[in-house]
DNA sequence: CGGTTCCTTGAGGATGATCAACGAGGGTGG
DNA sequence: CCACCCTCGTTGATCATCCTCAAGGAACCG
C-alpha cells in the first residue's frame, strides 16, 4: 500500500482489524451512524447515493491507501452516502474512539487530515460546478479529465454505466455523447473501449 | 460577531486587516491563487461559478463569523469559485503565512478547522446528491430545508433567481415549480413571498 | 457453449430551457 | 406627491436535450 493515510503498523498498535469484502458488498450504508475509521488496504470502493427512482449517483472512488467515510465520523453525523466494494478488496478499520486518540497523540497525522479534508472540498467544489449546469459532453469531458493520469491518450477503465452514474446522466446518453465526441475526434473508441 | 472561526483579537495580534466591500464587489475570483485567510465580520458573501453561457451556480453562502476560501489556501491550489459580497459587508484577513503560523501555534484552532472542513464535506456531499439526478421540485425542497431554521413556517429570504442559481435551474422553472408546490400545499406564497 | 455483463439503436415523450413580453413593488429625486 | 427607474416576479409559446422504453448485439469468462 503506497502512501497510506495512516501507516498500517500504527493502526495495528491501536487495535486495527482487517476485513475482506467481495465486489458489490456494502461496507456501510447511507443514514447509518459511523462507528469506525476505514482505510482501503487493497482494491477500491465506491461511495454513492440512490435516489427515489433507484437511479445511482457516484460521489467518488477511493483507492488503496485512502481513507474514507471520515467526515461523518468527525462530526457525529449520519453517512450521507453508502460505501460498496468496487472490486474484491480489503479494508482496515479502528473504532471511532481509537481514531480520535490517534489524532490526539499524533499532531502530524491530525495536520495531514486537515490537508486531506481541504483537498476533498476542493475536489467536490470542482466536480459540482462541472456537473451542475453543464451539457452532457462537458460533464463527460470533466469526468475523463479528472480520472486521466498522464498526457498520452489512455484507456479509460470505466464502463459507460459508471460514467453515467458519476455524471448524473443515463447510459444511453453517455453512449450517444461519446459516439459524437469520437466523431469530432475529441476521443477514440476502439473495440468499444474508450481512449482519451 | 458570534462564534467567529478564529477570535478577532487573536487575528489582530497576527496582523489582521479589515476591509469593507459593497454589495456585488468581488473579493477573489475563480482561478486566482489565494494569498489570504478570510473571515466574514459582518454581512455575508456568496461563493459561485459562472459557466460558458454565463449561467451562475452558487456553491454556498458564508455568514458573519464564518471563514471562507480556506481549502485552496491549505493545499496551494487555485480558487475553484469566486467570492462576492452578497450585502455591504466587512471581512478580516491575514496573509497566508500568518494563517499557517496560527494553526501551528494553536493546536485547538487547528482541530477546529479539521472539524469545520469535515462539516463542509458532509454538506457538499448532501447538496450534490440533492441536486444531481433530482427533479426540480425535489431540488427546491432540499434547498428550502437546508436554509430553514426552525420548525414553524417561515419566510424564505431568497429571491427566485438565487434559488435558481443554487439549484441549477432557471428562474422561470423555479417560479413555475414553486407555484405548483403552493397549489399542492407544500408551501405558501403570500405577496410574492415564499413561506416554508 | 451458455450465461452474464456491457454496449447499441431507434422511437417517442417529458422536463426544463429559451425567448419575449409584461406586471408589480419599492425607492429616489424633482 | 408623482414620475421614473430598477429589481424582481410572471406568463405563454416554442424548443432542445436528455430520458424512457424496448429490443437486440457484442464481448468476455468459466
């Protein structure tokens, strides 16, 4: 695990336990009260909401080394979204009180969390403005840009459904829009795979 | 100023300066790099984005005592949105380096900021899910709920345009939807004023 | 090879956007 | 006090984008 939010060894000294999840399993659900601090050991998770009509909205993905679900823990509120294993994966967790204790006893870690939270807000503000009030192709471009690593054209490892869930669009709209973008040379589709 | 994020006296010992803005004046703009830590002394500000077609999206309002624009400051990034005086108002500000110094020298304040950032994320996650993927009346209800203080029916102090900017809708849509909600007794409109 | 997941296409529909006027109320200066 | 202006609210008509529904097709995996 590279650059874990909190080193595993440290977590272990505070009584951390490890747990495996199969792809699709729920780690916690919207509206529950948090009891643990979580970190991804391997694999990744998806944070998401489901609306009245069953349509899903993806708040974000969390990869190996990243912590997730801390804000509600810090402010004693219910989870605003659910967390699901996006692949077979492993998490490490410590009980709430232990987490607070870690923050107290390790000022540098507390500071790291302040920076992390700031980064998350920045991210969410950017994502919001890129989705709300924007046309389908703009939303998709914003998504692709944010998940792109380098400058070269690269394979986008998300299904059209996943892109739809993240951008607040429907699969069919994503398919048609992407086709259009390909026609305008804004991206490439080879073998149903998207390169951007 | 009640419950200011950082007490004014303390800010002053770190060289804070005060500045007044007229309603509509810009305090900082999207894409600029931050140089100051800001706090509202009186009045309020609006954080917002403008899209290609000039349509505005309101990220949030910040009232007296609240700090704003800290996340980009903490992570050395550009502002993702602009800040404008929503009324005639006053801010207090300290230079970036002084702000970091305050955090270093006052652990309790650093902790307060961690909590504050967590609260903001929680808020943004909630707002996102209430806007993206939702129908007009749901968006408006979510907005009204979030800005409502008590349990009694109360006057909503926002224009329809402001509601539109916050919910990602158009004024006309807000007007028509509110009219409809009034017909369904979900709120009241007397003298053009909204009670909810 | 069969099942599962993902992708695709077309037709039709609905919600919200756009455009163009106009109305209402409040404040200001003559 | 009245006229004017400015901001905000309102309405109707038309339009566009995206959604919905329904039906297959393609790719991949065990």
